[in-house]
C-alpha cells in the first residue's frame, strides 16, 4: 500500500454476482463468466488504486464485500437512486480533495492515476476529468466534493461526459483532463481492453474463458 497523499479515492462498484454485473456481456458469456470478468476488473482497479498515495481508499459498494477486497480499503454502501444520485452521495460523504472512479476500466494503472493523486494535483486545479470513449467518464476528481455538481447530470448516454464536464466548467472550476479510456460494456470492449492491458487479471480471465469456449 502506497503512502498517504492529499486525496481520498472512491471506487464505486457492484458486488460481482452473476446476473447483477456486466449483463451486456451475456451473450456470448454466461452470467457466471460475466461475473468473473467483473471481479477481475474490480481487482485490477483496486490494485492500481492501492499502488498510489491516497489519504483514504474507499469502495462505495452495492452489495457485500468479498475476497476481492484488499487490505487498506474502507467500504461504504451505495445509496438508492439513479447513478447521478449515487455518485453525488459518494462525494457528499467525503471531505477534502476526492477522486472517484468506477470498476469498468481494468486497464487503469497507477501511472494513469498519478497526475490526479500527486502532492501538487490541486494546485491551480479544482477538478480532474477522465473521459470514456463511449461518451461517459471513468474518473472525476473534485477539490471540494460538492454533490450538486453531479445531481441531475444525465447518466449512461453518449453525452454524459460532455454534460458532466460542462457542469464543472459552468461552475467556474479549473478542470484538468486525464487520458480517455474504454469502458468494458460489450464483448468487443472486453477484447480491446484486454489487449491494452495484457498483463492484468482481466486479460488473464478473458483468455481463460475464451480458451474454454474454443475447446
């Protein structure tokens, strides 16, 4: 576990249960296989977070923690409501600079997170924004975690990222960008993400499931 830094990191996640996660991977994968891929993605994400300095590391979880949860992470339950409300509530429960990311980008690395978690990350910066290639966003950091910056932003649309970034700039925040990443939603996404991070658990799990299917 890396040394403490100035920023709290929130990972918003679902317990990787069959039929509850990565449902767009079915077919070609079974619900149990999709859950295995979701768990691998979550493990890769938490490993990247653990390797970076953070004041606190928190999994904001729908469901119950399991063996995939490493030491050094707190767990908070997600609130009810739409995604904008759940993200807003996650920020509302945090104080000081906070970076939130999801479990859908297992190709994330400590190096990709480094700019937003550096000791000087918040000098002349009020927000960090990580766009997703599908039009959403994979990371959002706020120097002052104000939940009003998220409530009402339309989620899960091709314009979500643009709407969220506009909400930040319209509020007068100075925004810095992280590199765009691809979310794992479909089987094609899974293949491209695994190719981008061939050394991770996600890629290994996908390769194992693919080999079984081809027998």
